[in-house]
C-alpha cells in the first residue's frame, strides 16, 4: 500500500511503500521517459510477487527486459565493494532497483535518485522491507543541491554515459564529476560502471548497447546523440582533468550488467578463462569471430584492459579486492563468490543456505589431504574463518600454470607426445588411493596448478563427494570439459584417449548423462543464463549465415531450371537464369523439366510455352504446377518453392530441343494469396 505523508513545515512530499520513502519534492508531476508496457508489467511483478519468485518469472516470461531488470546477477557489480553498515551510499540513476537491494543490504543508509516515478515505485515495491532507503524522484540537477556532502560511496552504474543529458555544458562529463565530487565524504569513493566503446563484443558484432546499432561506438557515434562511452584511457583522461590521482580500474566480465568475474590490473585473466561471451540477449547480433580465441590472443599480447567489454572505475581509496568470481546462478545452497584479497583466495557464501557448502569445502580439504597423503598431488591449504556472522574459507594463493595451459601449449606446438605424457602423469596422480570413499569430481585440468618447482596442486575442490569413483570417470569428465570449451582442441584424437582409459561408447554415453545430472544438481531447477538466452531467442548470425543469406537473396528472384535425366530432379542438375523470357537448348533424353519462377510467394502469368516451336497449352496433361489457377494461364503460389513442371517424355524429341518461355512474375504476400484462395477468386 502507498502511504502519503506531507510535512508542510519542511514542504516535504513523501510517499511510503512499505518501509521505502519516495521523496517527491522535485517530481515534475509526470514521467518524461518510459519503456512502455514493460514497466507496467514490472510494476505488477514487483508489487504482487516476492523476490524468491523472480527466477521462475524470468524463465517463464522469456523476456530480455524482465531478465535485465529482475536478475540477481545485476547486483554483482556492487556486491564486492567494501561498503559496511557504518556507511552512507548515493545511487544516481537507480531505475527499477537492480542494485538498490544489494546496496541496502550492505550500507547503513542509501539515497537513490531517478527521474521516473513509475520506475521508482518498481524499486520501492521490490525492496519495501528495507528501512534504510529513500528514493528522490525528479531531475538530478534539481535534487542535487538538497543532497548532503558526506556519502562514503557514490554509485554511477550505467549512468556516466548519459552526462550530456544531465548536464548542459561544453564539458558535461568533467562537470558531472565535479558536481558529484561535492557530495563525496573525505576518503569516500565514487564507483563508475560503464561500457568500453572498444569492447571486444562490439568488434565481434554486438550492437551498441544504448543505440542498438552496429559499430556506432567504434565509429565514435557518427549519428550524434547524448550517449557516449569511453575507452580506458578516455576515462582516465576525464578524471585526470578533474584532479583525481587515485583512480583504480576494474574489468567486469562478460560486462558489468551480468558480471560473473571481476579483474583488475593486479589480477588479469589468464588464457582460457574468458568463455562466457554471448550474454547480449536484448537484440540480434553478429558473430564475426570466436571471442574466446581472440580474448586468448589479447591476453597473450597483454592488451586485455583495452578490449574489456566494460569498466568499473573506483575514484578514491583502492579496494582490497583484486579479483572476484560469482557463482550465483546456482541453486541457493551453492551460491558463493571467490575473491582475491590480502594475498589469499577466499570463498564466501552468498546465501545463508550456502554457509554449509563453505564448511563442506573445508571438510573436503581435510579428507582429500588424507587420501593423497604421500602422493605427488598436493591439496591447496584451506582454513575456515568466522567474520561476524559469516563463515568463509581461505586458500593459499599460488603462482604457476594450470595443467590446462600446459596441455594447450602442447597442442599449439603439435607436441602430441608431450600432451599424452602430461595426461598420463595426470592419470597416475589422480588415481592415488582411488579405492578411498572420497572423490573430487571436478578434477579438471584448469583446477590443477603446476608451480615453478614442478609440484602439482589441486587449487579448487569445491565438488568433493564422500564416495568412491573410478579414475577413468574423473579423467573422462576432464577431457570432455576440456574439448567442449575450445574448438581448437578438436585436433585431439579422443578415440586414442578413450582406448587408453578403456572407456566403451556405452561408458561414454553414461558419463555424459552423469555430467548433465551433475549440472542440474548444481543449478537446482534453475535455467542457466545460456538456456535463458536461447529461450529469449535473439538470433546470432555467423559469417557463413550472412554469406548464405546474401546468396539466397541474390537467387531469390531468379528463375531456376531443373532437368530430369531419369533419376529425378536435383540441385546438381539445375541452373539459374536472370531473364523471365528465355530460350533454352535441351538435350535429348530429358524426361521432365521443372521451372521455378522464383523463391517466394507469387502470382505467375505464363504468357507463352513452346517446345521446338510448337505451343504447349498450359491447361494440358504436359504441364502441372503446385499453385492454383486465378485466371487464364495465371497461377498463384502459396509456397516459397513455386514450380511449373513440363513432361517432355511424350513430346517430339530431337537431338537438341528448343524450349521458349515467357512469364510475368509478381511477388504477393502470403496473406493475399490465402485470401484469394478462400474467396474462390479463380
């Protein structure tokens, strides 16, 4: 229920939705922008459903706006920030509240600003249990003078690129920052999340996020408009002009909207890590190249900061977190984040239910250490900690190369013998005490690190179970995941490896089914982001697709001739003509000829049909077609494969025969043809 409270002494116009306060002092009385009916739908969902139902609704609706506004993954971009219950946070451009809940959970007080009342109501309803949030509705420039100047964190998430719309000046981005700076507490921070205009996804064929056009950011926005994104250096130049010397760059991946990993200059991605690249489900896209392989090249050339799809820039004290990975697209019991800070790797629960999972990881460390005691496979040291009410696990950070990297190097250099030597070593080490009832099911190559001293370390053993599992099943899964992730690895002779492991086709089928069950075990009943993207159904076009489409379009309006030499019609025995009136020389022995006037719905008037100078009546046993008659020698085709067949077997045959055809072909919408047929216009 919306409760209106007016405090006339302060001229405050306040509406309350649950515990949320909407400050309408500067609301102009109408929303000047709106995304249409989708906002009404979002308002209904926020008002009538609890947040625990959002995943189900997202899956059922199969809608990009629903996913974009309601997915919990949107919160990842701010969840890692060092905000605590002593701090005040300002969120500019809070919209429908995608990150407001995460900020409210972390901070003492959250102040939101948004121009739209309807969006602010959506925000309020979905977080109505939060008693520390006030939403100011109205224009930023009108509200800004009333704001205090002691915010610990100011969040501009997907906002900075619109500064030209906020600020009417020659230097809107610098001026926007200077205005915001006035409200930052001493030693406070400003967090800016924004797309990189040089992000690899745009080179690969994603449309620009704001304009929905191809390559507009790369071309520096030739059509104009108020939106501008920047390169890394472009952002740093802007903040330098404003006097900031403490700017820290972070790199959300795949982008800041649905971030699963966060990198920094102190912790950049390694080759093979960046495989979740198709996450733009809002509109069709091209796929001009394999982004994973290009990212691998970029990382090898040490150019990742230039081509990261998004940036998170922190102005202020440098956060301790240098890396974060989120696993919150899983079942609640397994939702965790992995961070690198203070020289250690840590795993934290993201839900109350996941605390037991963290404790089980520590149990796995102890049991795996016992199993592999005396072997040549070391289990990375783990400690369990209590921080307030939270339990988390820490691990020693090790420098080295993963087994996956070393195997890839063998394939790249075509050193297949060395590949098999490493794989044999892997088999030997993981099979140690395989009879013991404890098994790390996720002993994939990426989870084994070889340090410079040559020691092998298991660095991630999250999925350890108290049961005995054959080494060949673990090894099959490792190979299966390895090959599945990268097409370059298809050069590997899998049959040879399966023979080495003594795995039959029946075994392999059973193991693949087991893998599918395991993935469902991890995600629970939820769809993965990839599955949701497929359900939304925006097409992805490859170069081959474009070539095929281009070829099909060129041939669409051409006449195609098929000659039956006794074995029926086939594409091999066909050819295209540019003209609708033509004469053809047909060799003897042809049983039938087929004339496809085009490859579209159409109406065809057959003006003339002659065989060796003799007119063949269209209404005769020699001529048939898959259309219906609509006039004298005129036929409508309710198919995109129209054809007219001429039986020549009973016609006079010469060594060389002359076929003369004259047609008028008109493309007609299918609806019109269907209407003609229903009305009996023939």
